[in-house]
C-alpha cells in the first residue's frame, strides 16, 4: 500500500513513484509561487499601499501580549505583580499595561552572560 503524499510504501520503503512525486512537488512549487506573485500584483494595482509600516510598533503591551512574548501564562504575570516582582507596569482605567522600554530593560537585566 503506497502513501499518496510521500511516495513510500506503507512500511516506509521507497517506491518507484518517488521521482514522479518530486517532479509534481516542483511543479506545485512553481505554480504556487506564480499564483502568489499574481495575487500580489493584483492587490498593488487595486490598493496602492501608503508608506506605512506593515505592523505598527507597540509602545504598550497588554498582559496577554507580554505572556505571549515570554511564553508564559497571564497568571504568572499576575502573581509577580502581587508579589512585587517582574517588570514595572501601568494601571490605566483598570487595565494593566507594560511599557515596551520597561520590558526591554527587564529582559536586558535578566540576561545571563556566564554560567560558571
């Protein structure tokens, strides 16, 4: 039994269809890049983009944004605030916000340079 996606038999042995699948993948790569270029050129002619960065810089981060950046939970950030640990934060209209410059300074201060 051959796997239609890998060109190998069900037990992992190469089949004679491997070169054919590689050719098909090459054709698909060429087609997908052509479609991407076509879509890009169409969108540029319809809506010329002003000179604005694609992603606006964020000077303030929410709890969720910081948790995503540090790959930790929002609860951990909340515990740190309760214990007086972690980076400084703002509380505006009941919403906790972190300044990017404070986050970057905290990250720099947390940088481990030598381990011996």
